[in-house]
C-alpha cells in the first residue's frame, strides 16, 4: 500500500505502460502472483527487442515535480523465503525525461537485442520474471509502475532417453512389483505409457496411484530449501491384485499445469519432476517408489509453429 492511499490521498500521477506490436504476439493468461487473478502476458523470444510507450497523466490542476524519469527492462529472480538469494540478473535502463515538471504526452522506449536466457517461472517460493519498469524519481518517494512480459524456451534436451525404463517396488518375501514406462523425457503434451507387473503379492493391497510431483529447490548447499507439490494424482488400481496381473498405464500430461524441468537456474533454483508409484495396504501403510523424469516445452505445446525453436529473435 502506498503512502498516498494509506492516508486517503490519490496518487499524484497515473502511469501507463503500453508495449507495442502486442497484436501480432501470442498471449497467455498467467498467474504471476498466486494470490491475484491471472493476467494476459505477451510472448517474447530471446534477443527480440522490447519496445513501447509510457504515458503519465497528472490530475487536473496538479503539478508533478520529479528528479528524472527512466524506464528499465528487468529480468529478476525472487526467492520468497530468503531475500538474500533474490537477484536482478538483467537491468537495461533508458532516460525518458530530465528533472523538471514538463511531461511529454507520450514517451517512447526501445531496448534492442535483449538477452532473455531463462524461461519465466512462477512458483511457490521462487519467481523468475521479465518486466518493464518505469520510475519517476521524487523527493517525497518514487513512483513505480511495472508491466510483465512472458519469456519461454523451446529447446529440446540434448539427451532424450527413448528406451523403456523400469523401477521396482519390493518388500522381501512380501511384495515385488515392476513398473515399466516408455521413456524418461517428455514434452508437456506427451503421454506416459507403461505397465505394472505384479510378480509377488503376499500383502493385502487396497489401491494404487501414480503421482506427478514437482519439487522446487532454492538456495545453496548445504542451506537448500525444498518445496514439493503433487501436480496430479492418478488412481490406477482399486482392489487387491494377484500374482501375474498386468495393469496398463496411459497418463496424459497435457491436462496438468506443468513447466519444463529447470536445473540450477542462475545458481538460484531448480525445478524437477518425479513419478511416484504409491501403494496402500488395508492398514493404510504406504509403499512407494520415486523416479525422476525430464520435461521440456515444444513450440507445438503453445500452439506455435516448429520453426520458432530455432529462432534467435529480431536483433534490430
């Protein structure tokens, strides 16, 4: 809350940021802040320019004395549970107006060849965002307005493991299960295909489920902080299995809110995904096995043509 609104005064000026050429861009509704409604963000690529105009409107009969107006193009990582880990890894600045009172009705800006090396991420304890920030410097406190843009990456991992993977859940002389799935690297609209083999069953299994778990890791070792959330929970069996039974699995990823896998982004955070196979017996004891999978984003996942994967952006 600003000082002006705290004491019931109106803000001394209304600042609006308009990004140009947005009509030609793909837009996505994103929850930049989980406590606020989604907002429409325009998609930008690495090395593309970020340009637009700033309009500052002062109330009738009012004056706005300032010590200068500048616009910045910012890339920022915010770690909510440890502010010392937060960092602005990109900050380009341009002066829009020298100190004084006079204001142009429209002030244009353009940042050319902007390096956007990371994809945006809006998580539980960490956020990576790009935005345009306008700062009106004042002796009584700066006026600041921001406008977010969306950056995504469409690079396929160098190592895509296409052969089948097996993981086992077992208790000696009581339970032996094999879960075989088709690969360990998936795009965001992919399908996990697999089978579960019951090789030995001497305990009373009540039901079984397959979960996708997202794990955020922030901080530096040994002071790291992990936050896990279950993105999906898919029940694959209800009732007691018998030895020799085989259950097929088809889990469609497109219906879930997934992101690519992020590993050690700016040495600030990582986001990894895991498949959890969980069994419950009649006494509600849990038996589970966890296997990491890698997720990546394709242009097709966002309704874009394949050629944008090789796009370097317009460096004008």
